[in-house]
């Protein structure tokens, strides 16, 4: 029968997965008196090792999912805010904070009045996304990727049509 970890032992496991430092983790868990020895003793318990392994696996899975979401945003994300940035004279920090510039790799102002924006490579993001997925999810993810691309394209076409209508309407008023 497995012994359950108490709250202090659980806190040690959580802290150890985050930091990898036995002494600091023991201190963070409340083992103030001789934390190094307490940490070493905890690391000898099978239940503590099992919990650290479980938490580490969850952390790896979580990081993989976060990376996949990031690659998906790079592959299918919009660039409208970055393009609108090209036409702004002096955007305020408040306005910049509201812009989605996730797909921007680099912004340069080489000459007064000009600006260069370099985007992350969408194809490389797709390749990374493909390799980051487990084999059983790859067929399903290809379909989802194509669907997301179609939705993104439809949204961009809708925005372009709205911009064209606004531009034409502006010409009528002149």
C-alpha cells in the first residue's frame, strides 16, 4: 500500500520540479532546520521520487503543448497589426501593447521614416508543429491545420473586403 505524501512533502516535490535544487526545495517546503539533510532524506523515499517523476512528466507534456500552440500561432496567425504598424508615425506604448505582434521576428528602423519588419518563417513553424505532435495526432492535426488555415484565410479576405469597401466609400465622399 502506497503511503500518501503530506502537504510539506508535496510542496517539496513541486519546488524540486521547478528548481532542481534539493536544499532550496526543502527550504521552500518549510524544512528550515537542516534543509539539505531533510531534502536528501526526502529524495530517498519512493513516494517522493514517484511524485517528482509524475510532476516532471506533466511539466514536459505542458511545455510540449505550449510549444505546439506557439508554432500554431506562428503558422496561422495574422499579420494585420504588424502591417498597420508600418503606417503609424509614432505609436504610443499603450497602442503597441494592444497589438498582436507574435509573428514578428524583428523590427528595424534603418533610416529616418522607414521601417523593416521581419516575420518568423511560417513553413518552419508548420514543420516544427508536425514534429512536435505524437504520431496518433498527426493525421487529425493535418486536418485541423488545413481547417485553421482556411478559417484564417476567410477572416483575412473578409478584412480585406471591409478595407476595400471603406476605401471606396472614402473616395465617394471626396
